[in-house]
């Protein structure tokens, strides 16, 4: 368990299942994450802002890698 793994999993859930970013701030969803890892503290659970930033940065990295692969 790591914060990065949780971030990646939640981002994949939001993007692939066409979920709202707001789900990351819903108490029921956050409780599910804590139930899966009882030792998690508040800082380990990503907010909707964290997820949005992660998705944005992942997309930018994807585009940069794609551009590089096309140029080679």
C-alpha cells in the first residue's frame, strides 16, 4: 500500500468508469478506502484536487511520450 498506488487506482476508477471527480471527497468512498487499509491516515487518502492533478499530469506525460515516440 502506498499513496501513489491509491492515487493511480482512484484515478483509473474515475477515468475508466466515467465517474465524477467529486467522488473522491464523498465520505462513503473515503470510508471504503480506509476500510481497505485501516492504517491509512487522512493524508494517505487523495482528495478530488489530488486526483484531478494526477490525471492532468499523467495526460501531459502521455502526450510527451507519444510526441517523442512519433519523432523517433
